[in-house]
């Protein structure tokens, strides 16, 4: 669906019918490409992706035609509602060169920040923000603020397992860099700006004030310093291991190399974001191999649950047979993985509340622990 479906139609759309000269999104020109099933009026994701594909390409070409200054003038103000405007300006820069790994990284960061911002909007009129993105996007509260058709468009790209599901496919390590079209990243950047415009109208009408939830702060960081700094020689060895390790999918090597480069450049947030999905993908490979269930390896379908960290680290499988992964990793490695799993859960939680972007830029404590354990697997 991601690699082919949105490329089947070759229609060309005039960008001036989709966005005004001052950067205002014409939502009708976008929502008219939605298709619904005749049986129950649910979104027909296949036809919607096909129809929206050329729109995404037009938006991508539009962004490539803009200078950075022009983009800032037209769009920057519409990202303020996310509480992280700088990230979206960074994604615009990535789209100018469309390097596959950077596009995928930008999309992972964008979707997580967008999810956090949508949760803040939900709390304008709702309580207890849904834990799952798909439930958040399907909520009545967001439909009240943005409109149901707008939320349906968003669900074509993220949140629904029946759509492109870009966020989950990337974050759970199912997609290689070359499998993520840059035009989908551009479209989500565009839609985020459009959501900002709709939100401004809603806030002016209701007189509500958008409040951003407080960030989480880590404490006692010195207690987490368990390993020495990773020096240049260690990182060079890591680069060699990545090329030959059975833990690493060959199609995923660019992610690993980009992660090591990010570490060298002290971009620890980017390094963690790139490595988290690869840890899951590698462990899923070991899990399915040792437990002789290869059909579970590439499950990223709406009709089946994908193999998660929780399942991979359990003592027993669903059929009550003993999970063979711990015996393959052996106790010391398994203990390390379990500890990393705990840290991963914490990191993911913090990431989804937005703090990880700031924190990891200047602190390599978690990054040192994380890379060390990955290299020891």
C-alpha cells in the first residue's frame, strides 16, 4: 500500500487550488478525495490512498519550490499549536534533499510530535486522552474541533491499521528507508499546518485557550551512567558489525549507519529514534527464528497483531510453549534486554510527551547505555 497504491494515478493538480498564496490550506480540495464504503460509510482506505496520491505529489513539489524564508513566512505560524515549530521547519529542510533515511527520521519525529499536540487539543473538551493514536484520531472530541472529514483524511495517513499507518510501520521497524515516499512526509507537514489554521478558527470562536501538558523531567541521571563513553574505535567496530550481523536486516543498514553518524555528531535524540525500531526489528527476527514462527516476522497488517516487545520477552508463548528467545540470548544478555526494554518504555513515553527531543540533544547517558547493549547482542 505504501510503496505502490498512491502512485497508481498520474493526475496532476494545480497547487493553487489546494493552498492559497499566503499558505492557507483549502481543505475541501483535500477532503474531496476521500472515498467511503457504500455498505456502512466507513472510509475506503484503498481508494482514498489512490486518489490522494497525486495530491501528495503536488504538495511535495510545492514545498520543493519554496525557499526556506518563504516557507517560514507562509507556514511557520501554523505550527505553533504543536509547541515545537522548530521540528517542522527541520522537516521542510529534509524534504529539499529527500535523502531516504532522513525522510523516514523526519516522519517519525513529525508523527510523534503531532500525536502529542492532538492530545493537547483533545483535552480542550475531553478528559483522559486516549492512549492509542487510532482511538485519539477516531474521537468525537477531535471531530468537533477539526471536522470529521478532516480527521478521516488524517486517518488515511496515520492511526488506522487499514490506511498507510505510516507512524506505526516506521516506529515498529517494519519499513526500510527506501520504502517511505517523501511525498507522504510532505503531505503530513502540510496537513499539520492546515490543522493549525482550523484550530485557530475554533479557538477564536469558543474563546478556549490551548494548554500544553507539562514535560517529564528525568532525575538522578548520574545513577544511569553504567558504561564508559563510546570512543571512536568502538564506533568504527560497530560500523563493521552492522554490515555482517545477523541481527541487522540488510535493508535496514542505512538506519544503523545513520544512527551511528548521529551519535558521532552528538545528535542523541536522532540516534535513539533511529535505533529503537531496529532493536524491535532485530529481536523480532530472533524471536520468530528461535520459536520457528517465520509468519510472525513481517506482520504489519490490519487483520493481525504484530509481534511486540512484551510478547517477545515473555517466558511463554500464546500456545503455552516456552519462549526460546531467552535461552538463545542467554541470561546475561536477556537481563540486559529486559533492562533496555524498561528504558525503552520510559523513553517512548517521554518521547510522546515531546521532551525527548530537547533532552537527548545534550545528554548522552541513555545513548551510551543503549548502544552498548545493542552491540553486545
